[in-house]
C-alpha cells in the first residue's frame, strides 16, 4: 500500500524539503511501530553512524520521530517505525519542517486539535 502525498485542493504538495513531498499515511491507526525498546533506523533515514534510539528516553523518541517523518519517502517506514498513539502524545513537541507538520495536520486534523489543547 502506497503512502498518500498530502496535497491541498489545488494539488500543491506539502514538502518535507525542496523537491521532496512529505509522506503521510491515510490513518494513524496503521502506524503500529514499537512503543518501547531500542530501534535502529536504516541508513536511508539516518546517515549518522549512531542510528539507534532508546524509545524509553523521551529525547531519543522525539529525535527518531523527527528524522523518520522528515526523511522518509515510503509509507512502510512510517507504519514500521512510528506508533500512532505515541505520535499523538508527542506531536506538539516535535520539531518538524513546516511542510511535514502541515501535511500531517491537513490529513489528520486530530493532530492539529491535539496541538491546540493546553498541556498539564
């Protein structure tokens, strides 16, 4: 199943970076990535020699999600590495390019709504 390239009604793609459309899955429920443990990203998503992330460390979790959401060109990466429930929990904390954030919030309004809620 291919990812959806998030577009506006005028068919202008949201860009992760110049020339690279942001990739967004059709639903958050299909994001069934791990919620704990250590994850090693493939080189195509993280070029550093240290590509391992401990999901129990909040900073590692944010850094991994930021890299995956920004760098992926495949929806399967999102399904395998990102967890929809965790994504909702950390959405407002992620440092993402504008195009990536807009693409996800355009497709999944709940993320935009979650970002607007005050945090305790």
